[in-house]
């Protein structure tokens, strides 16, 4: 076929150029990356610690593709453990999704694996390990998918100088230790965040009644995040300056585009800019109509594209990412010159949050909606804890100040703060789904902070069936958060419409942040095939069971051993977490050893007196937690005790029975139940027809570091003790035991 154009005709010139440039735009181009995954040592917070680097760097290399490309990513696993990579937010064949034991077997140590898939979308995305807790120690990176010449380009947005920005956290603790501490209700992170909310702090804040009411309703202290981190990083650094992009020197008045990904394992980030307004132009990789705001909170795993204005050559504006708990931050300075710094966000008023939570919580552990119909982050209940909103910050809503890094004065005051919420998002085109059969699914987001169990409809992944999906149907998910924590729910392999009042222009996303008490609705067309994960993207929530699997009908999994894969997939929330502690005291030795997971607990306690009249005793129980709040735990046990009594003395319990604790080796059955004030009541029946009732509580926070514990039972035994925490593993103790008397010592915990 021959083409002939008169190039003097303007229309023909345009048509000719369109044909020329559309050829590479619609033809496939193979873009290959080789990724070498290797153990590394880093020093982000003053200590050399293990991390996982890819191609020698943290974050992992930024991967860039254009719509129409074919991605070929060759993973060389140089670790001593298996790994995987998930392409967050990408629409791709199920076998390439990177979820071990669901869409593929993990990449074994020393092996090479190739991911290959077409690029059919544009936008800001990221990628990370989906194996264990590897994401927490370095396995995350930006993934930018560019528009081609055929794609609708937005002038003044898509042609701006652009830089990927990936925000993450770092802890010097081993992530496995973090996970274990969370499951054993350690408040060490709260202590580091100045968020213990002890009785002495409550009294100083005139919130003693609030504290009592909180524990009467069997709740732990208020918090907005789970983990305290040593460092926050932007592109791998706590502070960096951006004065040029790809060789283009930034000048005053220029606009730039930041493609931001929250790669934090569990941290939400407040994003603010000292240069004034932030303009949002895309969310989760999908274009939206521009939105001007003063600040936004970016949920775990979300991405956002924003436009900022560059200052004059004499000033550098601070762009800051601050953790939701306001304990740490990282900064990116835009431009050169004197740094204009943001005012640090003030610390949270936790007792105000506790008071609010008390009003919502019923005695049965259920939340009272109080008629509220909250959705889309439009009503942030945590605002009661924000001094800059509540007015408790000297009645000023200050946002930033001017000066160099050593000069914090010249406060600038904003009369109002415009905070982003989901109702503002509006797609740039009609996102309506085709007519078809609609399947509605209701999910309650449920959890238990006392034991760190996170679930949907009170069931973890290993306890639930896969949700069957028929290709071509429309799924409508109604998500209601019945917990007091935020949950960023992520759907693999699909974009969903977030129903936010924008009608035909409802935005497309793959993550929705659902705040406490909120109900949000999303819908998507089942237009793929395979097994797709839907889960909370807070890493430790996901590992604790908060998720489901959507499984397309008639799909044949490529995995050879499905029984093994299923067992391994369920192993995350079935994992047993280990705890041990021992008190080396002047009057004896006592301690405990515990293994527990989502539902089960195996624990042993022991007490050994140094005087032969004190004797020894050990109790072992295995039980299963029941109920949505897991306050019930029926158990079976075995009890061994010996103590030499004086002159044939016989001791009786409060029921008039010989308590037999002078020489007892018996099996027992019973239950534990948590009553108000977080006191654990234990009823135990020994097979020799003896009964024991016991009340016990540990870790009563008297001050930030001072803890109290007590025990009393129907054998007329009692104990009261205190402990001063030196660090997370060592404490100085003193206790009085009815059998062993007064003692002082050192407690070691792991």
C-alpha cells in the first residue's frame, strides 16, 4: 500500500506525524531488568544491621516502562532464604502477581526466576517482596509506567519535570522480633513514642476517670500506629535536597511532579509542603482532576502524584513526611538557598482519643456507631487528638516557619487547614461499569489489640474459604471498620471504583484506607482469572490473618502441589510466637514460657523457692481463645507442686478443701476469662475434685516505666509486685509472695 501526502497541507502533516509516532507507541518493546537480591549491612540509625539490598541499593532500583512495553524482570535470588516480588497495583496475568504459595512457588535460595508481562496501564506504582517480613528490611522500590503517544496526555501535568519519591521506615529491631512483640502486647513501642498513657500521666492530665473507664471496658491504651521506628526515609535518606531533575536545573516558579509511594510496612504519613498548596493529580496510579489541598495523609501502600511549585533561587522549601503518630519524619528540600522549614506537627493528645474511644465502646467489646454514617476519610475521629485542630496548641493553627536549620522563628499562621479526603477524588473520564450481575459482599474489619489478631468477619485467612468469583460479574464490596485502627485494604490484579459521590466519575483505586467506624463501598468488574489476594497492607496485620482470596471459577492453578501451597499460605497467621521471662530474685526464681498464635496458647509457669519450706511448683496449660474479643479461653492443664509443711500442717482453700499444694501432680480442666479492668479470671478443676479460682493481672502502667502486677487465688495465695523497665528485655523488680516472702531481683524477658 502506498501513501502520498502533500506536506504543505497542515492537516496532512499532522496525520503523517501521527502515523510515524504511533508505530513505536503501539508496537511491543521488550524492556528487561536484572535484579540481584542479596543480604547487606546498613547503618540508618547508628548501628550496623542486616538488610536486603537489590542491585546493591535500598530502595530497590526504580523500574520504568511505557504503555505497550513487555516487562521482563529476571530475579537472581542470592539470599539464603526464598523470596518473591509483587508488582503493586499492576494489571497483569495472575501467574506473574508474585504471591508465594498462591500465584507461584517462592523463588528458592540461589535460584533465578523470570517475571514477564505486558504493560497495559500507566501511573505511579511500586513493587515489593511478598515473602514474610522482607519488605520491612529493604525490599521495596518505585515502578513508573509512562504514557505513550496514543494515551491521553494532560498538558501542564504529564510534561512536567518528574521524580519518583518512595517513603519508608527503618527499625533496628529484627522484624520477626517486632512481630513477636506485637503478639505479646509489649508496650515498649508506646514507651518509645511517649504514648504509654499510664495512671500517673492520666492524673497529671486530669484524665484519671478516663483511664479507669478505659480499662473497665477491657481496652488497652489508645494508639494510632503499632510500631515505633528509628528512622523515616525518603528515597533511602532522612534528608535530601532536590535542585535538579534529570539534568534539568530547577528555577523559581517552576512546577515539578512528585510520584510518591508509601512503602512503609505499617506507617501512615502526613505530607506537607512549606511552599504552600499541594496539587493532587493522580491517586493509586490513576489520573484524577487536580485537587488543591494544604496537607494529606498517605495510607500504607498508597501512591499519589502531586505538583509543587519551586521557590526562588534564594529559598529552599521543605517537603516533609511525618508518621501519623508524629514521632519521626523525613524531609525533601526543593530548590536552593535558605531553608524554609515546616513547623513540626505537635504530639498527639492521647487521653482525648481515649475519652472518645470510651464513649464508643460498649461493655461487650462492640463499637457503638452512635448513628454515625462516616466514610471516605471525611470525618477524622482522631482530630480530637490533633492540637493544631482542637485548638490546644496555644489556639494557633501554625503550619510552618521561616529560617535556616538552626533558626526556628518567624512563625507563619494559616487560618484554616484544608486536608485531603477521598470524596474530593474525581476521575478524568467515565468509569462506569457495564450492566451485569452484581454480587454484594459485606466485610467487617475486626481485630483485637490485646492479642494482635486482625481479621475479616472475625475470621483470619486460614479459617476462611476462598471467595468464588465468576468472570463477567460485578463485585460490590461493603467494608465496615469495627476496629479502632485504620486499615488500608488492597486488592491485587484489579482497579476498583471507590463510590464517593462522584457518580460516573468515581475514582479508580487499588487501595482504600478505612478509618475506625467508617463504611466504604467499592466495586469492580471481574474481568480476569486466577487467585487474587485482598488484604490489609499493614504488613503485620496481613501476617496476622487480615485478608481473603478471590478465586475465579474454572481456573486451574499452575502450582503443582496445591495441598502444600495451601498449608504454606495459611502458615502466616498460624505461626506460633515465642515468649520467655525469668525473675532472678532474692527469695526465689519464677518465670514463664509461652507459645501462642491467632487462636491457641501453650504456656508454662514456674516458681522455685530457695528455702526447702518454699518448695517448687509448675503449671502448664494449653487453651484456645474463643469469641470475637477472645476474652474466653478454655484449657486443659497439668500442675505439679511440692512444699514441706511444718509439723504435718494441713492447709485448706476457701472452699474448705485440702488444697494439696504440698504435694500435687494432677491434670486439670478450666477456663480463663478477662473481666473489667483487664483482670484475668481463671477457674480450674483438678481431677481429684479440687477447685481453684484465681485473679491475676500483669503490666499495670503506674508510670512510663513503672509496672505493677498482682495475683490472688482461692488457695489463699497472693502476690503483688512492681517492675521498673530499664529496656525492653531487662527490668528491676520487687515482689511479695505469700509463700516465699519479700524479694528483690532482676527480670529478663525475650
